[in-house]
């Protein structure tokens, strides 16, 4: 029996999240107009065919409204609990469903909307953002990160994310000798973030994982994380 035709009460479900939490496909959030289902879009790359299909699903299973979140994800609104199993199955066919709610919740990577399209950018960051997204999904040690813990990978150019505040940011800068580098900062926008230094693009994923593990080791005790992540991580770094 397919997931679409199987009775909804026979499927394992995560309870809907409360307002103020970070919803997903596998953990929708109850709001005034029904369930809000957030579809994470890796590296902000959304093919036209996928966008069209998601809009169709929003009309079929929700109230037809699709929001664009601050982090570039899509939010389907007005979904009924009875339709969640069918909606999940459809989104899974499109490749927008994580293995479980825990891996889904930590995939919070923001990139510029013009990544890969802006010829004036320092670097096309899509491969690095996609690699980071995949690492966050696959590495179960990192699933203990707070659901609102955010990452930013910016290539510069005409639509920079300098004003966007996040927990860990990688901003591409032109290197004098070895080509583009990522300027690594903790907490805040480009100007206010605590600067750690620079890393090579190929080192971004491993450095991100190391920073996440350091944060978890020194600061995060569920269900509440401390406010100043930068100071807590920096005190263990040389």
C-alpha cells in the first residue's frame, strides 16, 4: 500500500510544533489557518518545475498561500492534518523531504538569491552551501543543534547578505594569492560578527562541523541555548 493511500493514523507522525518553533515538512506547526509546512530548499536553488509543483500542492492540500521565509524556504499554509501523509509523499518525490525531523530541523543554510547568477560575485557558493546542507542532514552528532541555529554562505556581488544576522557566517572574499577565501564570523551581520579568520572554500564543511561540535560541547543544553554563541565558541578556539 502506498503512503498516499495508507490511513493517516497508521503512519508515524511527529507532533505539530508550537508557534515560535521551527516547522518543517515532517514537523508542521499549528497556526490560525491550519498547519504550516516549511519546505527547505537546499542552497536556495529551486527549479521552475519544482516551484510549479509545490504551488500546485499548496492549492491541493492547503489554502493556496505559499510564503517565502527569511532563510529562503517555502511555507505552505492551511494544510489539514488528514492531508499530511499525502503531501509528504508528494514532496518526497520532489526530493524535499529529509530522512527524519531531526535532520530536517538543522538544515538552516542561507545563501544569496543570486548565487551562481551574479557575474560580479567573488565565488559561486552553491556547491559549498549544498555540501554544508548535506553534512548537516547526514551527521547525527549535529542534530542536537538548536532548531534556530543558522548558517550563512555568501558569495558577494550585487545581492550580498551583509545585513543578514546569523550564528555562523562564511562570506566570500578575494584572496591575494590562493584565490577566493571565506571570511568566517560568529553571531550577527557582516560588521558585527566576531571574526575568526579565513578558510579555503574546500575546508568550509569540516570547519562548520568543528564549530558546531564546539558550540554543542561548551554551550548548548536542551531545551534552551545561551544567547552569546560567539563568546562561548571563541573561548575554546586558538
